[in-house]
């Protein structure tokens, strides 16, 4: 009891420190917190290098991929690049994009090019309207040009065009993957899954529609319908080489797999090989976009806090907003050198998503957010997208009904699996280790010395956020505890336990919390041997009676958001 009281005092002490630490603002450059967010347009291309047995299937899967609602779709008619060699580097791919006139197809899409070579502004105007915010609409209302001004905004979107060229190589199925593992380890490998594995490399380029290029386009290449000399301008456009700038490249090992039939984790209906291949291609594309959104400001959604209590902003499905997406909130300040900087004031997550997938009217719907860290957030502050992996990992020590070193991994099911769930619905797996020494005398096998307890389980929780930096998570789960011997693993004993409780947390930083878990380990189930047969130990038929375990337990530790 004294130990628990001391730990509680320690927790409260850290609480005061945590509040101070959580409220400390982080200064960042103004360039990374632009208040002028514009939609990005994307074009996906594939390096057409026919290798391996599954290339045709992969190519068909790539043809099925579509651009997400968050981006403008600049898909072109031929999304495949025939390289001069199978091992092009980023510069050579850039050269192929320009000399192969793939960039011309993107320009043609922006300026609504017709079969006769004439251009229009329908797409440009439509995207300019769709990109406009309520503030743009209201400001345009006071301008003499009105709606025409908003339509003209489309031209600034042209330079926000990105072409992503994908190279998918070393494409093998899971059977070949296991063969390679087996060759490397020289031992038999269990073949749990089916599907595909490949290296996916993304080369990212940005359209460089600079002033000289723009002037030449409008003066020498632009053609109106029926214009004299339209044929010559059409040919000139087709020959012209529009420049691009190399932005980044990244390679990941992608796997799209499912458990084979017969395992408890197998799907009820096995997905087709074509669907597994599509999952691999789409996964590689999603991975590259996540990387871009983390690295480059153009890909980060930015808006202003429109209301507080609840926090609201005029972004939604149009910007790809999903429940529990994380956003940082900044207050813009001027430093001593006169430079505008952003000081991070808080962290929020989305709770209610507005369907704003229409042209702004000045009365767009608002999405709701809740605060998970930081200081007081005020109307007018800037929020900016900040990806997280949707998981947490915690480690700590327990004492009371059970003791030992505990660890828990949580995933945010709302964010990663099913957005219809309440915010911060957590699935977790837990484990714990406790050294112990017990000697049990068996009539048939003699005395066995047991050396440690091992717990492992899973469950569900729902986290609530209070007062900006405090959290509460009620949870309930179940699992097994084992008592094992270092000398003979066949003598391991185990029993089922039920585990309800609460987690109280205080932010040390927005993504690090000090935690106190108050829970009950219900260990009233039978003692089972390795063959799952019930047994008694010294006259005790339940786990708790046999080892004097179970009941109210306090766990103190630290948790990291991933």
C-alpha cells in the first residue's frame, strides 16, 4: 500500500511537469505552415519493364488504380513508359518524361486540349472553382471581376502538378519468397501466407510551368478552335519539351498477402490473386503519397481554426480528411528579426468529417476536431496535417494482484480500420514477464521447478481526452498466463484471465504520456497443462488459488505514440 501511494505521488509530480512540457510551443518556419493551401494534381506512370511471371497481372492492376479525392486527377491515356534500359536512374527517367512528351499530356489535360489541337480553359476554371475556399468566394464577391477571379486561380494550380513514376521490380509470389528464406536459412520454413512481394520505387517530379515556358505556350503553342495555322501549332505543341523538376525518390519492400486456409487468422473468403496484386500496387502508391505528405508542404492540408468548443475548420472529404487524423495547430508570430514563424500551440484530431466535395459557396460545412495536447487554441490559428501511424507502445511495471514488467501495443481501429467506430477506439495486445520460483511435486514425474510467469492477451479500449493534456481509457480484455520452467518447457502450465481496467495518462509531450493503469486481473479459471487438461496444484483447482495471484493491480509506465 505504501508503494502504491508513493507511486501515485510520483505520478502527480510528473503531471505538473507534463503540463508544463506539453504546453511548450515549437517554432517552425513559416514556409511549412502556408495559409494558402492549394490542391495538388497527380499523374501515375509505370516503368514498363516486362520481368518475371506476374508482370502482365501487375500491369493490369496498375491500370485499375485511381487518384484519391484529395488530389486532382491528371491521369493520361498511356500510363506506361518504355525505358531505354531496365535500370534507369532518376535523371534518365526525367529525360524520358520530357523527351517522350508525357508532360505534354499533362499540359493538354490542364488546358482542355481538343483533337484538332485547340485549347480551352474549362478544366482550369472548374478546378479553380473547386479549389477555392469560402474566404476566396467572399473576397471575390467584393471584387469587380467576381467569379472570373476565382476561375483565374486555376492557373496557379498548374505548377502544383506532380508526376510519379513507379518502378516495380523483383516481383515474386509468397511461395518464391519462402523458397528464398529457406535457401538462406538452410532450414524448412513454414508457409503461412499467399500473395505477392515486390520492391516499389517512386520517382516524383513536379511540373515546371515557369514564366518563360508559360509565355511561349500562350504566344506560340496556344490555338483557338478554327484558328488559321492550327495544324502548325498542333505539331509545334507535340514537339515541344515541357520541363519538370525532380523532387524525391523512395523505395519500399511491399507485401500484399493473406493467411492460407486452415489458420485462425485466415479470411473467410480468400481474395483472388488479381486482388492481391492490386493490393500490392495500391499499397506502394499509398506509401509514396504518405512519404510526400510528410516531407513537402504542398502536400500538407492547411486551414484556419474557424470555431472553438468544439474546434472546427472548413476542410473535409475534399481534402481527404478522415476521423482521428492528426493536425498540429500553430500561432503565427513575428520574431526579433521580423520573420514570420509558427509556434505550435496544440494538437488536434478529427472527430466529425464534413462532406465538402463541391464548389465553395461561402457557407461550406465544417469538420469537428478534439484536442489531444498543447495549450489554449484560439480562432484564427493555423492547423496543418501531420501524419501518424495510428499506434502506441507502452512499457511499465506492475505491483499488487500481479507484478512484473508490462508492455502494450495499441492500434487506433477508428483511424486504421473502420472509421464508423467512435474516435480513439483501441485494439491492444499486451504482454508481461515476472520472475518467480515455485516447486511442484508431481507423483509421476517428480519435482519441477518453475522460474517465471508470462502473460499475453488482447482487448478493446476507448480513449477520452480531457483538459487538453489528460486522457482516460476504460478497457476490457482477456488472455493467458503461463508458468514456465527453464529446464522443461513441456511442463508449462497456463490459465485464462479476464482483465478490465482504466488507463489514466498525462502528456509529457503531445506524443509521450506518463500512464497509470488501475485494473483487475481475474484469475479464477482452471489450471491447464500443455495438453489443455484441467489439473489441481496442492489441492487448488484455480490459478489464483494455486499461486495466490490476481486482483487489483497498479501499473505505472510511459507510452509513446507511433
